[in-house]
C-alpha cells in the first residue's frame, strides 16, 4: 500500500518549510513582527536559564552561541550549578525564579530545566509575562498542567519548545517517509521499550519501587529545600530526592515513562498521526504511594485517523521488552531500548525494514522532509518571528498528556480495577468515563503558596 500520506503534508508532518531554514536570517523591522516586542530577527535575545545543573546546562550552552545569557537561576548553588555561574559571569544569579522575573525586566526568553513537578508553574509564569519559553521534557507533571500550558502558549502568542531534542534529527524524518510510503502497509501495532530506570544489573539511574527514606539529614546551606519542594507536599530533605533522583518519586517526577516517553513516543506520534488514546491498560511490578514501579507495561489504543487504521501502542520499561520476533537476522537483537512497528506487509525495528527480502526489494523514496537547523535553533528562530518550533507546546501538550495518562494507569489506588478493565479516556470532557475515581490523578492540590 503506497502513499498513506500525500506529499502535501501539514507542518505537523515536518518542521516548518523552506521558511524555517531561512527565517532566522531575515532582517525586518521589529514593529513588523507581531508579538515580539522590541526584538528583531537580527537582534540577540536576552535569555535566562532556570534549573541549570543538568539538561539546562546543555540547552543554555547551545543557545549561548548566538544569544545573550543574562540571568541564571537554580535552587542549589553547589556544583555543577556553581560552574555554570562561572561560565557566564555577566549573568545575574538567582535562587527564586519569581524574584528573577520580577527584578530583571530585560529577559526575552527562558529555558526551564527544573524537576518535573515545577515545569508547569514556572513555564506558565514566564508565558504570562510574555517570555518565549523552552521547557525540558516531560512538559509537565500532570495531565491537567499539559492542557493548561498548551492553551496558554496559544493565548499569549509566545514561541515555545519542549526539550525532546531527538525530534530535530534526520532519522525520524526518514522513518516518516518510509511509513508514509507504505513500505510495511497499514500499521496496527507498535511496541516501544526502555531499560530505564535500570543502569545495569545491580544499579539504577534513580530509585523506583521503593518506600521513602526515613533519615532526616541536614539541608546543605547552598540548597533552598522549600523552593525545591515547590507545589508538592512538604517532606524532609534527603539526598534520595535531590539531585536528579527526584525522577522516580510520584511527588517530584514522572518515572521512566515521563523521562523517556516524550523522546521515544514522539516519532511514533508523528509517523502515525496520533494524538489522544481512547483507552489504556497497565500492569507493573509492585507499586506504592511514594515511587513508581521498577517495571511496567502500558498499552494504549488509538482510533482510526484519516486513512490510517486503529493502532495499539505498548510501552515497556524497567528492562521489560517485547518477545523476540522471528524476522531477526543473525547478529540482530531486541536491544535494551527500541521501537518496533508491525504492519500488514512487514516490520520496522528501529530503522531497519524486516524481513530482509522486503528491505532488499524496496526502493527508498528520495528524502523530502526539510532538515532541522537544530532543536534549540528552531526555538530561537521561532522567537524571532520564524516558523513554530517542531515541538512547540501545541504539539508537546497533547503528547505529554498521553504519556502521563499512562502513569495514572499505574496508580496503586486503581491497580486492582485496572486488572479487570481498561481505562477509557475522553479528551473533550477531560475525564475517565468508566472509572471516575481515576480523575483525581489528572492533577493534585498544590501546597499552600503555590498556584498554576
């Protein structure tokens, strides 16, 4: 079956057009660009970084090649944040993003790479102030927050980008061209897996499936623990939460699915034109009210779209993966992480067409999807009046919603009911019509003093 999608695809099928490749170099008057204030495309943006010790450090360094870094904010001034401060000595330093945004009026755009539970409140505050916003994946901590951010970005007309940098790569474009050319026919089943949180046979990237620690060590003097906790319920400081290990705790992170899902599900959503599932179900290892399970499987069901068949998408983490497929050739493996597309005529394992006979008889189409200038570069171009970035909040919001729906299906409070039924999702009414008690996990009540 050829041409599942005609060549005349929308901008959501690929990033921009020839405008994207060139718009960053146009010289036009500032007054001619709606919503950009004093910034002309030929000018440098004044960029602030919020959460600078991890992924934010890399995002900032790439933006700094062409723009001004004028402010840096982190709740923990120990290394590696202290080293980032030294790298940009002209940037003003803050611990509280609210103080930074109140005091420093020259900020045009912000990069947010804080723990997941503070993504939404910081992003929304920046958006409401008219700041262009780059937020690391997953876009938010809750499904409700994702919906709110997507709506706010549209309302305030700021340039946005979620930090799932793989979407800017060439591989995802070539994959879409193969699938849209019909190389394996209609795709009715997809499997995506990761070994996270595993790091090895005896080690993990962060803890999951464990109870909260009981020790209460002293808070390091460089760390503002109250700001770290933010909207989450207060708990005593422990290095089991910070730095980085916050990801496996319900209150602070989004687990393995939130960490990797916005990366590895993004190509699937683009190639198969997915948005919201109609239902999902989940199984997992032991789960508690403190941390995510050490391993899980989540199956999403999506309806027919345009001329595409309904499709089931199964996610695996914690080292779980699909069974070995018979088409594997000598030396090929179902690795520790990967994606398998199953179509009526064949399969695609990561970027390899199977079986060999299909791969060898198939003529790969000439590439036609426009290359990205780079993930951060897309955002900068959008900030200066160019095409929207490829993972702007219009795209990233629904993707994040779907990813985080999977985490709701893992909740301890509904685990037993999930063993006997699927969890149906209504994206318009924004609820689970067949299991109303699951609605409580779409959002939570913030700690006093914090609001969205």
